[in-house]
């Protein structure tokens, strides 16, 4: 057998060889994807009986469990021993108390939009939080809302809009849940101004891993608040949240097109630095059609942008960019396939971004509806991998260009989604060991690298290898990741360092003695 | 042309194509009532993907209101209504469903008169109200032109909903008198969906669209009205009707029972009455009205009139009652 095929050094007989999972063993090795091992279910019957006795319904049929067998990523599969639909904080508290006693793992699931198996139960209980998805109260004067945390952001928007209100920022995905988002961060196209979605949380009701129901905020049980926000579900189950909201405004959206990633990134950062727009981000078709989108809440802001900042952007309008592309491909007939792909993508996608029922004159009524429907229709497939890199502003262009080269290497078609994230100094404790890169100040930037699978079929190992190649860039550049849990948790120590990880691990062990809550996500 | 060719080449998608995006949950009235993923199209598809049989998910299959909102938003374009009806058929075949309606193989019904150009397939509620039926006929072209007492296919609609097999002879007996007519106006949204398939060359409209196209009805609509679209009929022809109702909104300024995705929220649907989770307390109607400043409610479907009268305290009128027809 030729050992070099696996890129593992030969080992002298009788000696201890290099550890294949040691921190320095990852770079350059085509790794195989590994699911966590399934919990053996030793104490399940007693646990299930205890739950039933305390009035909690546990569903153990294949149909009930199969509905949660995978997440949006579709590459991690696992079956819970039973499913519990969350109905109240009290029930969840009793569930967690029993889980501690019987040492049964509990996996919490909101919208299930994870891609690394974080919301998949590999045995134990799957706790479906969408059962708790009602808006509890709206304070239109104070501009706050109190809601159960299993609610989808879109369902929250439906309720708020009846009072001409809106949330501040949420992932551009209709089926992200509030609780899940607060646990990991959440990025919107206004994050460069408002911060990540988790920054809008004012207070939370949390059920701790040992079953205490605690109200927490910056002033009340602040340490728990800091750990739970962006805490990847390690320190409690968020059952209710008080969020800042705002008056609803439709958007005035503009698109500028670039043929160069770096130029577009420079312009994006230029706009963000100058607070030139209310919304900003980049969405691409490979690195050929790079779309810088900017949007405004008011005519005044739009007019100011057009007068002051628009002339300084290097992007083109749709027509001008189309003409340039025509010239580009006319000189490169061997790239006809790519040109046709771009044309087809444009023909299918662009009308969806301008559907008349979602527009009122020149304004877009709801960005999440427009973009999320398009995302699910044109980007999703049964398998999705979306490795990402989050860096300080000055390292961002390099990180994106290196990630883009990896995408080129692995897939014929892919998309990149780039946004800025305003950082709040007062939230630095929340950001610790999260998607926010450790060295960033003022504003960080994130980029998602998403292959478009089309009809292609890829093995899970291939997809994992692609993710590793992207994450290796982050490890090399001192970046962080949005999706560092689940199947990607091998990178956690490399990115954050032993001291920080061990500190969080010690907190986790104190908070969750049996280590039952979301145990395969981080630790 | 390309689209047609692509459709012809692409096999119909089914539950195995569900990627689990959950968009169908957001618009599902049963989800809103139960907050139970297992009771939704996504829950059914995922259960089937993992080996469940129809009988294993019978309560979910039976609870579906067939409003078709889920099929409208599905990014995979899975025909979720057909999926649910197939499952009901499987249940019916396994005799897991008691009290199925019985189908006749033939039915004697009034044939359209030679002067009739329009078939009005009215539902039971409209047929039971002779005055309303006459007004609708008058608005659609007059008693001479509108055949109101044709075989309305009520048993076929019920069979579709229940998963019963429809004998070919019965179906042909229902369709044959409709073929020569210029236009078919249908109350039942589920029947409308299937008529589009069975009679692809016929001009088929929902009762709501047919009535709201009438100038005198449109003139009577006010900006302070809540116009309640019949969800089943709307979703049966969504891509066209979403634009139609958008135009009506711009013209009349009234509110609609549409959510942010422009999906119709049903106040009452036949299927909602089939399970313990039934929306018998008017929660859906209250949700439609929540936060809206309206002075009057206008319904397309007479089936939704009672629930709004119960929960709103506002005048509730049927679309046909709006127009001055000079009687």
C-alpha cells in the first residue's frame, strides 16, 4: 500500500505515529465526513416513562422521528429516540431535569436550517422548538416585541406588519427561527449598520441545561445572557425573547454589477465606512457576475447616495454590464458554456427579484420574501454546503479571493454572499468564541461560499473536502466561521485556541453536568 | 416553447423531492392551528422519505384543508395537493378511513339549454339560496345565458377530497355537458383545480374571479373593505390570479386576506373541520382581521360568511350582494 496516497507520513514499526486528528493533521488532507456516533439509548425506556409521567408527550414512531432525520444541509443523518414538541418553558425544564438524571442527550431544533448536522439528533431527544412560536406582546411605543423563540422570523414579520412594524435584522431566509438565530448570530443585508441579528435581543427567557427557567439580559443574569447569545445552544434553551423592532419601511433597491470581486468588495467596504446606504451586500454568480446591492429606507437617503456616493462606485448598471460581458465572451468563444449559464441564470432569477406583487412602484415590500423565495428556488437542493469565512475588514478581500479559488477548483457553478457586520463594543462578551472574528474591530465581514449543485451529484466526502479547503484558509488567516459547529467542530481549537475553548468547556461542564444539551454541536 | 419542452421532459416531483425547507409551514392553516410539523406537507413528505406508510400518518393526511397554499410556495414545485390526495387514496384503499361517501356510476342532471353559454357549478351553500343564485346568474350574463342547475359535480369533489376512485363513466357524464359551453364558473376550488386538467381547452374561472370581474361589483368595492379571496380557488391558478387580484387591489384599494407572500389565508375550509384540531373557534378569521382597520367584509365563498359574522361584528356580504342588478 502506498501511504503517500493519503498524505500521511510513513511510521516506523513500533513507534507512535502522527495523530490523524491532531490540530496540525488537517491541512491538505482529503478528510472524510464523519457523523457523531449515535447515543446508545441505555436509559431511554426509563427516561421516556419519566417524561410521560410528567405529562410530556414523546413521539417514538418512525414517522415522527424521520421528519427530523436531517437538516437543511442534507449531509448529516441521524434519528432521535423520540421527538418532543416544545409547548412551554415548564415542560422543557422538566425535560432537561430528566435528561440530566438519565443522561439522555437533547438536541434542540428551530428552523432546522443548519448545514453541519447541528440540529440533527444522533439518538436521544429531538426538541422541536417550533411548537413554541407565538408572539406574546408587541409594544409599539417602546418598539419592542416579546415572542416565543421557536417562531420563524417570517411569522414574526407577519404579525409585526399588521401594526406597520418590522424586525430590525434577520437572516434572508423565511424559515430561520428566532431562537436558533440568536444562538448563532444571524446576518442580514443591514448588518453592516445594525450588527448581527442577535444584537437586537434585549432579554431572553432561558431554560438552563439543569432545568431552571431564568430571565436574563445585560442587567439581569448577565453572564448567562452573554453565554446564550451566540452560544450555539450550549448553555440553555431560549424559550422567549424580547427584541428591538422598528417602524416598517419598504426598500428602494439598486443593483450594481462588477466583473471583479476585489473591486466590488472595495466598493462595498467604502459604502459601509461612509454609512452611504441602509442595506448593502454582494451576491454573485461565480466570480463572473458580481452584484453589489444597496438599498434605502427613504427617498432622502437614496437621493443622498445618488448625489454623493453613486458617482464614486465602479460598478455598472444591468445594461452596461451586459454589454461588457458580451464583449468579454465574444473574444473568448471557448467560454460559451459559461456565458449561456449566466444568461439562463439571469433570465430565471432576475424576474423573481422584481415580481410585481412584491413591489409597490419602485419599492420592494419585503426583502426576506423576495430573496428567500429566490434562494430556495434557485440555490437550494437536497444537499447544501455553505462554508463561510468571517474576517476583519482588512483581510476580507484576500479571504474571499482564496475561497473563490477553492470554489473554482471544486464546482463549475457557485455563488458567494458577502456582507458587513457592525460590531458593538458593549457586546464583546457575546462575541467570544463565535462567528465574530477575534481580531475584528468596528466592522467584520462574512462570506458564504455556496456551490450550486444543479443536477450534479457529489459524495459527502467530496463536499466535506471542499468545506475543509475553505476552512483551512480561515485557520491560516486567523478568521472565524459562522458554521463552526457540528461536522466542522474539528476547527474550533485551531481557530480560537486552547485557552479560550477550555474556559468555555469549563463553563459548559458547570452548567450542564451530564453534558446532554446539544452535545455534538461544539463540545 | 423551451419551458414547455422542459416540462415535458421533467418527471413530476413527489414527496421524495422535498428538501425540507419548511416554506409550506408558513402558509399552512393546520400548522397555524397545531404548531405540529407532523401535520404539514413537510412533515408528511419527510415521514414518507423515512419509510412511513399512509396509515402511519393518517391523522396528518386527513387534517389537510387542501387549500393548496403549500403547493404554491413549494420551491421544488412538488404538487403537494396531488401528493395529499394520493395519500388519501391510499388510505381509502386500505380502508383506514371510515364513512366514505358512496359514488354513483351515473347521474341524471339537467342538460344546458341551447341558449346557455356559461355553466355555473354552484356549491351547496349557493344552491340553497335561490335569491343569491339568481343574483349570481344575473351578474354572469343573465338567466338565459347561465346554466345554474347542471350537475355540479359535488360528489366528484367529495370523492376527490376523500380519496375515492371516480368511475370513468361518472366523470365523463359530468364533463360532457360542459364541453360545448363558452365558460365554466366553479364554486369549489378543488374541483376547479381538476377541471383545469380535465378540460384544458375550456375557459374556467372561479366564482370569485368571475363575479369580481363584473364592473358593477368592482365599483361597489370600497377601500375600507376586507375582501376575502377563496383560498382554494386562488391557489388553483395562482400565477395568473396573483396578478389579477393585485390589479383589483390597485383599482379598489381594499384589503385582502393575503399574507406577505401573497398567499391567501383561508377563514374556513372543508378539511379544517375533520380533526380535533379543527379551526372551529374562528381563529383563522380573527387572524385575517388582526390589526386591520376595515368597515365591511366581502366574501367570495358563502362558506366563509358565517365565521366572519361570528367573530367580527362587522357587516359581511357576499360578492354577488354588492352589485346593483336592477331587480
